[in-house]
C-alpha cells in the first residue's frame, strides 16, 4: 500500500487508472503492478541510461512480486523513437512468447513511455502497459493521458494511438539523477499547465527557481501532483483531442515551427515551447486578447527555470512552418491564447488571419 505521503490521482478516461506520486515507489513497483495486472510476464522496456540507474531495482521488485521479467534496453534519446526500435520491441515480445494477458512496463522518460505505449497498443492488437516515468516531463505530462507514438523521418509523433496505461507510478526520487537540461525541459510544460489552467500553480512557480525548487522536495512533489491533476482534468474532458485537450498545445504551434527552423538540433523542445508561449502571449496582449502584464509575468517565471525566450527566426519566418502543423484543419488553425495567467481559450481562425497577425507583430 502507498505510504502516507504518496498522492493518488485517479484518471477516468476510456480506462480508469491511478497515478501515484511519491518517493521510493520503484522498489515497491511490483506490488503496485500486481494490484492492476494478472500478468505472468512483464516486458520491462527502458533506455540504456535509465537501465543503468534503475533497471535492476525495478526488475528485483517485479520478480519479488512474482512476475517473470524480460528486459528490453534501447539506446537513449529521441533518435530511438522510431519504427525500427518498435519492430525490435514487437519481435522481442514475440520471441519471449508474450500473450495478450501479459503486460509491458515503460521505465524512463517520454521517449520510452510513448514507444512502449504504442507497442502495447499494437502487439497482439493490444496488451496492458504501465508507466514508470523518470523525467519531470514524463511525470507531469507524457505518462498521463494515453497518447502514444513513434516518429517518422517526416516529423515527430506521426504514427501513434490512444492507449491508456493501467497505472502510472511517479517515483519523484528518480528526479535526483535527472540532468538539469531535462529538468528545465520539463519545467516548460509545468509553466504551461499553470498558464492555461491554474493561477495558484503559476503563483507557486513564481516563488521558486530551478535551484530552490530542486532543493525543496515537498514543493516539487506538490507541483508534480498539481500538474497531474490539471492533465487529468483536461484528458477526462476530451480524451481524444478534439476540443479542450488542444489547450495543452499552448506555445506549441510556434514552438514546433521554432524546432523545425533549428532542424531539431541546438534548441530543446522546452526552450522552443517557452519562446512560442512568449510570442503568442505578446501578440495576444497587443490585440487586447490578454490582460496587460501577462507576458511579462510569463517571461519572468520562465527565466527563473532557465527557459530563455529569445530565438533567431522572425514571426514571419515561423508563420510558413505553421502551415504543416497538426493543429491546422483545412483553411483554419486553432491557436491557444492565455487571456490571463491561469485562463486560456482556443481561437479558431483562418490561416491567413494568423499569418497576418504574425506579420503585423513582427513589424
Ligand atoms: P527522454 O525520454 O529522451 O528522456 C530524456 C533523457 O533523460 C534521456 O537521455 C534519458 O535516458 C534520461 N533520463 C530519464 N530519466 C532519467 C533519470 N531519472 N535520471 C537520469 N537520466 C534520466 O525525453 P523526455 O524529455 O522525458 O520526453 C520527450 C518525449 O516525450 C518526446 O518524444 C515527446 O514527443 C514525448 N512527449 C509525449 C507526450 C504525450 O502526451 N505522450 C507529451 C509530451 C512529450
Ligand atoms: N501533451 C499533449 C497531450 O497530452 O495532449
């Protein structure tokens, strides 16, 4: 059973599952997973970095709970999130005779979670999986909500499925080994959640910086739990991303164009989204769509977490890249605007009007 400091947040989507947030959960993961799975075998999927840090601890816990464990380790990084690695995972499951009643466990960051989830969605037309996220981004965002995918040469996350996990175990102790670069990246999504849904969370974030937050473990756990609650609410309202879930794309339309401009090297996703959030909020303020001072607060808060908002490309240059955005439907595009800290809306507008807005703002 979870210790008293473990937070339990239940997600009611097409599948109902708990997200547990606490310390020391890795060493107890076998018992937790046993509560949600009758599997004989667990396919433990992880990258080489995370495997070296936590693979043995997790395998020991799973075996102590009576599971037989087959471990698949792949090289870390986005470059592994491909159909090539996916085929290797499918073959690994087949060679180890995984049946429909067995289960996968994704131990790692968003790359591991997305790819394992997609393997679980597709192998034998679907088997169970659990998420054991070990990056801040995966704990506050990617492990919750059931979006799974791999990348294609033509773009990120282009092949995927919605597949909810049976359980999410966020052991926040694992963040102690997370390099600062990846902590910063996750903070981009944390600030985004505050901006779109919670002035209370945003105010708490304003009172910390990366340095002070990483030292205050209780505050960090609380912030992670607040993020999971926000994500839970959004996913419950719109699991399949046709309405409210698009709010999670705040800063991402321009952010994706920024990443594309830099050819996905030299800028992290978090930095690109931070710049995208700043740009769109600045424009919204100029068009009287956002309270005065919203952008200044956003930029100051991002700065505290090492999220720099200055980028090379102009708004006009970014406009054309937005044409390829997944959020564009025919001649219209859905833009997420924060009218104030903690308050957001989706504005559907003709692509031409969005271009005009960007061009006007870059004058
Ligand atoms: P990642 O999985 O590549 O992890 C980042 C790095 O941290 C890796 O090198 C990994 O080995 C290392 N690492 C992980 N945990 C560690 C730990 N505790 N200690 C030390 N090192 C550790 O990347 P990420 O930033 O976690 O996730 C990015 C991915 O998430 C992208 O592919 C993105 O598309 C996806 N994503 C998915 C969703 C969704 O809803 N499914 C949402 C946001 C992002
Ligand atoms: N991270 C975006 C989503 O889950 O919809």
